[in-house]
C-alpha cells in the first residue's frame, strides 16, 4: 500500500511546484514514486521538462509520472463495467454501448481520478503516490466520495427496508433477482450479493484509507497574500469534513510571521524558497518530513466511554457550524459540506444531549 499525498490551496500559490518537489524528494530517498497530474494541458509536462502520457512513464530514478486523460479512463472503466455486467446478468444491456463513443459528463472527472489513484495504489508498484489535482473544494469532494457513497448506500438501504414498499417487495426480490443474476440467492439482500458486496468493500477500504494519516494526507500551500491565506484556512477546516488529515503548511516564497503561525497553530509551517530555472534542489531540501503527519490533530475522535465525539473544525466559528440529527446519525454542516458521522454501535441511535465549540473542536455529547 502506498502513501498518498496531495496539496490544497488557492490557484497560483505553487501547488504543482510543491507536488513535483515532494515527488523528487521522495524518489531521492529511494522510494518508488508516482506523480499523478489531472491537468490535461501541456503545462505540467513543461514544469517537468518532459511530455507526459496517459500511462506512467519513467522521468527520473525511482520516479514515474502520468497525466490523467479522462476519455481514456472513461473508456477503460466502461469496459470493466461491461465485464461485471456480463458476469452477474444473464442478459447484459450495456454490451451495445461502446466506451469509445462516450463523453465525459460534469463530475465524472473526480470519480475517474479517484478510481485511477485506487488502481495505482492496488498495483503495489509504488511506495508514494503524489496527486496534483484542482487543490480546492473539487479535490475535497472527490476525496469524500467513499464516505458520501457509503452513507447513501447504508441510509437508503435502511429506508427501503423499513418502508411499506420494501416490506411488500422483499419476498419477491430474491426469486426475481436470482432469475436475472447469475448467482444463487442464499439469503440477505441485494447489498450482500457478490456485486453489492464488492462495491461495499471498495467503499469501506476507501473510507479507511482517506481517514488514515499513515495512508493519506494533504498539505496546504499558500503565499503571504491575504486571499491565499484565507483560502488555505478555509480548506483546512473543510478537509476535516471529509476526514482528510492536513499535515502542515507550505509557505511559498515567504517567511511565516507570528500572526500566521498563530492562525494555523498547531500545524507546522515550512518556508519554501522560489525555484530558479530548472534547479529543484533547494525546493527538495526545503520539503518537510511527510512521515510526521500522524502527529497533527485528527479530524475526528470518538470516545465511547465518555459518550463524546470531537470534530476538529479549524477556521470556523460556532456560527458557521450546524449540527442536526434527523436520522440515526449526526450531520455536521461546515465549509459548504455536510458530514454524516458513522457512529459505533454503542452510540448509534442515541440522541445528542449537548454540544460545544472549544479551541477549534466541536464536542458532541450523547
């Protein structure tokens, strides 16, 4: 399993430059590194002084790079979908649609990119994968996909099972589905069958990887510009909503002031010099130790014994955070994102008895 690293920040702060320097640093340490760019233009290849393609290619010792091309990924994933359909359905209906004729719809980019990273990780060829994406809310929503889809699966599954429609149809679903699917229906529901279980397992693995700072982390990139700092602070808080651990701040071409250090405390701030021509060595040497990510605050902590859940939401005050409990889970709204907290059995279904906002943490009592 690889360690996946990405960078967040306002456009123009140097995210791509930091991604390249971090990749070169890790490769120089003897790690097998893959640098992934979602930028379809030649700009990223020009930074590397190497034209990139849709397949990983060697650009330096221990270092490969790839430029994601969404039409290629869509075609490849469509063919995989058709294989799955042919495996589970007696009469496949996607076989008459060809991946070569499909166009990329809005929102597909994120799902395709996330799946590509998952496949690169599963290949076992890399120790480190560095992803250079949009670096904003788009990237965070992409990283939150396993959590969000997982919630939709378990929530709508429960709602359907408890509805009159679900209770009426449940006796008929197994024989009908067994007649269509190439599987023996031995009990359970659609989600427990091979195709549904495969999807559930994939989502669970994705959620676990994103939430593990030893598997995944992000760094904020900013300059001394006020708008860039405000954006970085906003993304810091927003990242907590998808369970992403922020490891620190990369301050491009500036020295951190006491005010800046206080705003981002307790995150470490690393001052990074400007790049001169094609000399990446000063930037490589300035990169922080990315293995220290686990020492920063975790996005969420659950204390079953105390019946408390603590969410780290820096950059927001209590007026910007909304807590609701309409269903069996607790919903937190902050940073234009909602997070449904998946509670352990000991707390699941319990009503919230209190909540307070303290030192950047939302502390919920049950």
